[in-house]
C-alpha cells in the first residue's frame, strides 16, 4: 500500500472536519474519527463527552472521554493538533519512530496520574468541561468503578518503516502500564492496580477500517504473551470449514480477558442484546457458595476464531493464541465472572467449559454467516434476536433504494452511506460525487438510527449511541421475529425520515460548537429537545401530529420554528444541569431518570404553555385525519425504483474505455471469470444494454478490491467522465419526482415534456411517452431510454 494513499485519505478527513472557512476544528476531527473506531469495535458508541483540556506548563491534554457500556473502562481521546493542520508539510506526516507517539501519549498519561491523585481538583474552574471527570477520577467512587483507562492517541499521520527503498506501513504496539491506587469501599481501605492501555489511531488504522467497509478489527488474543497461559485442549472435530476444540478455562483467565478487552470480545449481534453491568444473580450465587460446582451448573461458553497457534507437548495440544477472537455464546457468563471478582468474591476455584470453533477456508461473507449461525443456535442463556444489525438488512436496502430515487423539492438527493467507505470510494474514483453530495446531505446507517430514534420519547437511548440506538432503530423498522409491526418503507416514510434528519442536523447547527455554542452538551440537548417537541405533538394522546412535510418542502426549519427550538434548547441546557444527579452531564444524560425528571418538570410545562408555543404548535401540526388523507393521496401513486438505473448510470458515465483500461492494468491479477465479467460490462456500455444486478454487484466488489489492494490504479486511468448519462437521469428523475410531489398525472407531465422537445426539433421526442407509461406503472426506465433522452437534450442545446 502506497503511503500516498494514506495522505489522500487524510485530506478527505480534514475536508469533512473543516468549517465553512476551511478551518479544521479538533472536535470536528474527533467526530469524524469516532465512527470508524466504533465500527472497529474499539468503543461502544460513536458518541463521546467533549471535554477539551490543555495545560501547557505540565504538558497535559485530553479532548474528550467516554465510559464503556459495562462501566469499568474509562476511555480518553487525545488529538495531536499539529497533525491536523492543513498546511502541515508532507515529511512531518510520516512517522517512523515510536518516540514521537510516546511523547504525545505522555500528555494523557500525566493527566491520568495527576487526576487520580487529586492534584488537578484545585486547578480547575467550576465551569471547566473536564472538571466532572477529574472529580470522579479522584474520588473513591471513581477509583472503585474504573479498572482500566484506555488512551486513544488520534494522529493524522502515516506510520512507516523507513528502511528500504520504499517506505512501508508499520504498526506500533504500546506496552500496558499499571498504576497502584487506593480507595474506600464500605469504610474499608482497599488497593488495586489501575490498568492503563495506550492505543494509536493513525491513518494506517483509519484507512484500514474504511476500506474494510466497517468490519470490526480482528482481535488477536495471545494467551502466552499477555496472560502467561496456554489452553490445554482436545480436538473434537475437523471439518471442511472449521475445526472444534474442547477445553476448560480458569475463571481468572476469563476475568482477565474481559478486563483487557471488555465488549470487544463479544460478537456484535450478541453484545447489542446483553446487559453487562452488574452480574447475573445465579452466576454470582454459584461462585460465592459452590465455586467448584460452577462447571456443572453453567452451560459454558462458545468461542470462534479464524486462526490459531498451537503447540504439542507430551502428546497434548495447547492453544497459544487465537485470531479474530469472539465469544458468541457466554458473554453474560464472562462479564458476570469479571464483575463478581471486581466486587471482592474469589474466583480461583471456578472453572468454565469452553468450545472453540476455528473457521478455515471460508470467505469473509461465509465467516459472517458461520458465526451468525453458531451464535444463533448455541446461545441458550440469553435470547438473541436474529435480526441483521448490519448493512444487509432488507429494510436498509429499501432506504438505500429510495435515497437513489427520491429528489427533494429543490432537486437535490441525499446520500445514504449504507456501507462504510462507499462515498470515499466514489471520491477516489474521480467524478463529481462531492459536488452532487456535499457533506450536509450525507448520512451513515448509524447516524440514521440516531436521527430516527430522536423523534420519540427515548432521547437517553440516542445519547448512548452505538449498538443500543441502532438496535432500537432496526427493531422499529423490522418488527418482531414474525414481522409483526414491520414498517412500510415507501416514499412517504422516506420523506418523513429525511425531515427528521434535517431537524436533527439543523438543531446541531443552531446549538453550535466551541465558543459560540449554547453550552457543552450538544449531544444531549439536541435529542432531548426533539423529544419534547414529540411529547407535545405525536406523543400526546388525542392531539394533533407534527407536520414533518413542512420541513420536507422547505428543506430546513422556517425562521419562527428555528427561533422556538433555539429557545427550547437553551432551556434544556439549563434543565439538564439542574436535574442531573451527577456533575458528569454527558454520562448522566444516558439515564431514563433524567428524561423523566425533565419531561415532567414545571419548567417544560410552563414553556410549552406560553402563547408562542401554542402559536408554533398550531402552525406546525396537522390532524391525524388530514395527515392520513395527505399520505393516502400520495401513496396511491405507484413508485418506481430508480436505484438499479442509477447504478447503471454511474458505470456508463465512466465509459467503456475506463473498464477496458482497468481490465488491462489488472490483467495479471484477475481470473478468467473476472475478465469475462469485465468484458460483459464493456459490451453492455457499448451496446447500451442495462447491466444486471449480478454484474452491478461484481463491479462494486471489483472496485472495492482495487481500493483495498491497488488504489493507485485509479490514478492511472485518466478517462473523462461522460456526464450526459447523469444529465438524462436527473432530467427524468426530476420530472417524475416533481409530478409525485404535486400529485400530478404522470402521463400528462411526460406528454408536456414531449411537446417541449418536439417544438425544439428533437427527433426522438416520443421517448417521453414511453417513459411516462413505464413510470405510471411503477416501473423504472432503462439505459436505452436515457440514451434517447440525451439525443433530445443535445438537439435542444443546438436550437438554443
């Protein structure tokens, strides 16, 4: 992988993190990085508590923090500010020495040491955003709660091995540290070691997550190196796609594993359904009263991996390490053992039965399916839903299709990044993706879950972010296991969904960031304020509903609504401070108790009873009957899915020459079958034939392969884009969307377009009749139709 590719990726990150003046703010940059860390499962949520603190005299700094779902791990985020400077010279952005990063880490490790010893308490002002964290770290409560402090150094640099002719990517690992701390529990003074883990988040890591399309980072557990232990195991099966081992694990090893890796150990579809905080009562009781019987009473755990290191000693097999380690059954057991030990109960006599399945000879997709089935069929202690939390969920596919088919009234389309890296791949291939989809009209599936859930009565779930809010979103879309309650994903749903996105994003803008912000708890105030609006409209029994279509039509908030919501957010900012029973506002806003207190408070009821509030609600609400009539009128029109045509247009725009050159450059790296498929795509472009879904999928995988292994190939193909395909697509899609928006007769609208181009002397004017008939039946036109439309556009330009 060329180091230049990392630096190009850095430019994209900085562009996304820049404001309207082109300035890159540290918090904005952190906000770009956190979703990638969340995808890799290094953190439990893409949310963090912004708490910028810098003290030059002692060389201390952090940018934010988070507490993991199970509560025992404090995660600190430190941005290397010098490396996000857009003017930084390239030679300062390639790092080959460990000492550079060590010096950066010291800023956070010094902060930790001073904070836990209480040395920072008197130095911070009451208004300091880091004061609540420092107070917690210095208290017995915090010292008891936190067993691990994980420091993430976020550096927009490429880490390289400089020896040799060409610099190569390099990965630095940093040793864990242990700090002895003391605290009081029930009037007893106790001592323990606080584990400090340091993790570098550089361009190498971020780019890897991006091109892996959001796959978690494979966890390698080296039992010998990290735990001074080898697992004695018996091989129980050796099949074509996996081999199985049976073993007995000491509970101390499982507790140590959880301490070091926390929920990274757990397979995604499992971790989102389990509650880890505290310990299962039955498991705790067995450990306390009959530890030697635990192995008989407990069902054990199931582990999957994709690789192993074993050794044979005296005829016995010992597993030294496992690659891509995941616990797919027994997550509750593992967490409960950890928390039972944490609470002071000995676990030395506890043993746990374990089955280890090592996958082999399977693709990434096959591995996902295998793990999913193992998880589903082996998980007997806690019921796990079979809903797909990933991008393959069919309801998400429908939203993606709508995003490629539906235009806003102004003519712009939103970009739904269903798979991580999708948009950056379009950018990397050239074209005008950035122009067509500026950052204010793009959202990921994780963001969508947050925007959707905010319109309801659970803002504390939105604040939690991560799997919690995404599971809520997917459950709402998909219904129960039998499909009961499944939402109908149609154009009406999509318009209302985008209206919720606009509302959330606009409130974020109104709240602001930095010195000009209302406060420092935007991630809580925005969803809490939206939920209040919901409570007094859609959430009120027998009342009118909020008319989201007004946001859809205006594509923003009207001035009076914007002023009203700004006033509500200022009030909410104060109420969160007033009703939170902790100084740590960011963490406490994840609790239902805070929402209950605020939503029922006299302040909110007084605010919503003012004449201005009544005026706003009167103007922006609609009766259930009127809304139903409006939606019914729209839903009577058959909706055509343009998504397949849109994908065709992207390929046709690149031209046959593009794919000819791509095939030529890759000739030594592709199979005969792949070569034939490229030739088929070229043939379709030349003969103006639609490319089928099978070949569209192949093209996407081919492009991903290039980006993953040889992205420099994109720079070698300098073929001009044929923009005529986009022009024809946008014309037809625009006419169609406007006719749906105004409930016009589709046939009549396209007949009018026929007369317009006919009057300008276009030869193939009858094509608009054909397209109108197709769309009236809910069918999308094809490539040949667009080709004929383009000829009418060319003729019209000649006349003009």
